[in-house]
C-alpha cells in the first residue's frame, strides 16, 4: 500500500470510528434537535408511511447538511442493528470526542490527564450518568471496551442528557491490555473497591491517572485488578458498604474541583 493510500485509509478509519448510529423516531428527532450534534447521514425505510415526525426529522437533518438515504426495510435493519425498535429511522452522528484509545495515548490533551475506565458496566442508565458526570467534571475521557459494556443506545443518550455528544469516549478492544499500555507510558492505574485499605481523598502521586470502575455486581474484574497499581475505597459512614457506580463516577469527576475549592 502506498503512503498516500495508507494515510487516506487511516483518515477514513478515524472518521468512521467517530460515527454513532442512533435509531428510533423520537431518539433520532431528539438527537437532531440537539445543537451539539453533527450529522453525517439520515437513513429512512422506503416503506415508511407519511408522518409529521418524519417530516421534522428530514427537515432537521437537511438543515444540518446531512445526506438523506432511503433503504429497503432489511437494509435499514442492518444499519440500525435493531429492526424491532428502529421504527424505520436511523441517523449517523459524528461524535468528535470518539476516538481510539491509542490515538489518545499518542497525543493526550494535557500532561496530568485523568480518565475513567469502565470494566463491565452493563446498565445503560449507569453508563449515561457516568458520561454526564465525566463531561461536567475534570475527567479527560472515558475508556470504554467494545465488548462487555452497555451499548450506546437511546437509553444511554437519554441518561447522559445529551452530554454523550460532547464527551471524549476512548474505544478499546481489551481493557486490561489497554491499561497496561497506558501504564507503560507512566500512567497510574487505580481500581475502586470497597475492600481497599487506601482511601480516595488521600494524596495521590502526581502524574496521569486512570480510575477503574467495575461491574455493578462483581466489581473490578480479576485481569484488570492485577493491572492496577493501587485499589481505592470511598470512606463511608453508618455501615454503608458501597455506592452506585454512577455516584462513584461523580465523586471522581469532581474530586479535583472540590479539593481545590
């Protein structure tokens, strides 16, 4: 492959890595109504019957400069990957914050960056609320494995209150391997565990950090736990053993802001 062809392929791959497909009439309408969204292509089933909401969707997509494409029903279901719920509508959104974890590692936005890593977060509402907290706080991005996590769907978008379109989501294949890559670049890895002796709030060493949030029921997985440099617990009163993972994410997202206030 020629150098120019390779560069073109890389650029094209990065562009499509930033793509998020949303399906369903109301979710698509709400996504298009959000000023933060960029639209690449609107997909419609050619069998759709005329409806005011579809007229609104098409108008909003065209106003944002999107291509409008009509498909046979089976073809549309391959795009939405959810034929039972797409209602004959899907839209490809360009999320500038989407990128491969390795791209972030090559050029982080600041020296002492802080990330959240999600290790088996399967509840869409939790994922959406985590994204919202990370976007509002001082977190520079979220490491999100392609397998074993909740899929980005209308439930996640709703729970994120639109912040999904503004957030930096770093996609990776294997979380443990990705964390090891960051670790080799000098990043400290901290796993959240209710059984840890070291508590969040104690002074942590300077430098980039990743805080790992584990599965809602089982916590941090064994392979990821073995990568962690330190396990951290959140101090709690009145015999409370643990917090919802989205609440934990909020504490981490605002940790620096509260400490410096």
